[in-house]
C-alpha cells in the first residue's frame, strides 16, 4: 500500500461482539464467506422482462482470469474485496455503462486502486449500504 491509512472513525464507536470478532480476523475486508454471502444478495434488472433477478456470481478464479486476460494488476486489494467489486459492477453497471469485459476489468481496478479511498472503503461502503437498507449482517455466519 502506498499510503499509511488511518483507522476509520467507527473504530471508536461501540460495535457488536460478533462484528468485532469478524474484524479481528479479516479487518475491514471481505472474507471468502462474507463475499459469497454479499454477492448472493446482489440482483440486476433483466432487460427483456424488466424484473429483478439474482446475478450469476463469479468466483475468485473467474475474476483472476478476467484481470489476467486484460493485464490488469491491482495495487491495493485486501482479501476478497476485488471479487465483491467485480460482482457488484456486473450487477449494477455491466452492459450499460460498462460495455464489455475489458472495461469491467478496468472498472475493478478503478474501484480497488482509487487514490481517494483507503483499501477499506469497499467493505465499509457495503456495511453502510446494508445498514441503510435495514439489512442485518450475520457476522457470526460469515467469519
């Protein structure tokens, strides 16, 4: 990592014991189980029906293959954050503002290596999104 990032402010707020246990093991990043669970909740709109449907998730190997094919190297990834980002971009932007797999690979790099954000931003944004949507995170199940 290029910068010495400081801890987020929520480190100073009381947090549940099961969340604290998760963070002790994985810091502010996605574990494999947490990523799989978060991705399982992702949906996209089917263009032909207009209905919301679950995405077909990509695993770590599929994302690694994508990045390798387009010679994209990540500098600031932690854990499974990039796998989460790949699936999130596929669910929300692929085949609209991200037209093809080459741009998907670049989009993953843009998010993971964003100079305005610490490597923890991806995970913290997901936690905030879950909280904002009123969706509980089963910390004990995803550690």
